[in-house]
C-alpha cells in the first residue's frame, strides 16, 4: 500500500513523502491516526501544494532555530543535588528538569527536544544536545554540583 505521510515518522519518512508500507500498518495504524493519506492522484496533487508550503515553513523554522542556537550556546544551567558516595546523586537530572530551567530563563523548549540518553546521575559538567530543527542542534552546558550541606552546631 502506498501512503502519503502527513507528519514526520521516525524510521519511515518525512512529511509529504510517498512511502510503501504493509497493508495492515497503513489501514490499522497510519490512516486511523491521521498520520497518512492514501496515495491517490487527487491526494498527490494536494500534497504537492502542501510540500511547497512546508518547504517555506521549514526554511523559516530553520532560520529561527539557527538564531536560537547562538543564544543557547551561551546558556549554562546549574543544578544542585544531594550526593552520596563517589559523587553519585540521590535522584537525577532529567530532560524535563533541563527544559524547566530553560523555560525559567525565557526559552520555550519542549522536553522531548532535549536529548539525554539517560538521566544525569553524576556531578560534573555536561554538554547536552537540544534538537531545535531537523537539521539544527544546539548544545547546552549543564553543571551538576553537590548541594551545600549545612553543618549543625552541636
């Protein structure tokens, strides 16, 4: 079955691509979830117009993302967490934490765009990739420090 993708689908294709998929995958998943259209002559004509609009929109988004990269490269986020032996954190720093702190600094970044392979569980300095556009990735400096512990006077 040939379908026209309405959204980017990982490991399948990008928006507007005409791809060949298994009949069951197309009928039972892509079409009901409105992720794709059946590839008919009429739909192909509509998609050509959508592709032209998408190219213009993508160029604009890429330009905005490139401007945002220069701002994000200068950003440094500092997290203070409780630590145990060998600088191992109690808890962790997740992509959600990073997105919240970026939002506090005035950047509207979705947590799914922050690419952490696994949450940060060690103290130190890390450079975390933030995928702003299909072709544009920024790197944010994240510093995880030990929380200052107050010594109780006895």
